[in-house]
C-alpha cells in the first residue's frame, strides 16, 4: 500500500507541475483597440496539428494486473516491479507531453506578439498618414 501511495503522489506532483501557474505571465497583451468584452473565443474545431497527439495508452505499457492472491510473495514482488516500471514510463510520457505543451504555448505567444506588432505598426502608419494630411 505504501508503494501505491508513493506512485500516486509522484503522478499527482508531476501533473501539478505540468499545469501553468495561475496568473502566470504568458507574454500575451491585449490587441490595440481591444476590448475585454469583445474577447474572442477559440474555435474548438481548429487545430494546427497535422496528426493527432500520441495517446498515452499507445505509448505506455499495459497497466499491470495485480496478482490473484496476496499470499504469493514472488507474484506480489513482480507486481510491485511492474507498477514501478509503469509509473516510470508514465512519468516520461508526462514530461514529454509537458515539454510539447510548453513549446506550443511558446509558439502561440510568439504569434500573439507578432499579431499585436502588426496591428500597432498599422495604427502608427494610419496616424502618420493622418498627420501628413493635417
């Protein structure tokens, strides 16, 4: 039971570490002329991925099956090793998924910054043209 609690604790910590901190600065700024009430919501059907993200169940080994009896020490020890191996494989998947998500967020934030830059340059151009006419 202690090993189960440790495994659960490791997975819980890993999952929490994968989540961005609440209120973390993502580098996003409100677009020029933007209004918080006019905020767009993302279309859930849109994606930039060419292929679906690899599912955990396709990359991880099968879940270990508990022994039929707790009396068989050899089977119990083998089960404990299988659980440990599964948790280690799951941790590698979690770490890889976290790295992938962070790279996607970084690219998204760069796109936001570039869009804001384009809008700001456009507005500056319009302002410059208006000043030339006056």
